[in-house]
């Protein structure tokens, strides 16, 4: 099998499969009341997945099939590929952060995980910062965990109305 084809096959397994699975799961969420960030068209999402797949293919081919390079060079190429992978994942996940009919979804400070919080589990809300049309909130849950949440300022009233019966 040619080196480009095998590198592409590995990149598809590493990038396309997990990213499209995550995207498919997130698209099954109910219609949001308010999103923290704008949702992009599907074509842009697939473009992000394609770009990361292309770079991963190039990295795999150069690291495995390319001429012998120093370990430091391969390590730096790996770090760049890993950062691109993480950045793409964050870009996909943050589009779904926001208010939903029965819960809110946040991606936390790093943006690398998704946390679904039911409104009934929120016991305290603290506004940490406000600026540029966004409000940074710190939400404390009944389990004692604190989560960071960003919401456009015009939707704060809708958020407090959903939480108020529980507080």
C-alpha cells in the first residue's frame, strides 16, 4: 500500500471517526434556548475535520515513512499536530455550549470536556466578569462542584428564570 494511502487511513481512524461521532452526538441535542457561542454551518465543521485530517496525514507520513529526522524534530511535529487536534476539538465542542430546555451545557475552562448540568442541581450562581456582550458565570452544583460558564449578556434573564424555581 502506498505511504500516503496508509497514512490517510490511519488519520481517518484517528481524526475523522471520533470527530464525526462527537459531532453526530452533539447534533442530536434539542433546540437550544441560548448558545454561548455561534453555531457554524455543517460545511465549516467538516472543513475543520478535513483540515485536521490532512495535517495528521502529513505528520504520519513524514514521521513514519519520511527520511530519518532527529527525535526532537519528530517531537515538535507531534506537538504541533496534537495542538491542531485539540484546537479543532475545542472549536467543535464550544458551538454546543449554552442553555437548553432542561439543562445547560458547558465546556469548562479548557474547552476539552462537556458537562451537562440540570437546572435543579444548581445551588449558587456568581457573575465573575462581564464584558464585550458576554458574562462569565461560576456555577456551583449540589455536588459541590464549580463550573465556569459563558453566556451572552442578553440571555442572563432567561438563565435566571430557568434556575430561579430551584434557588
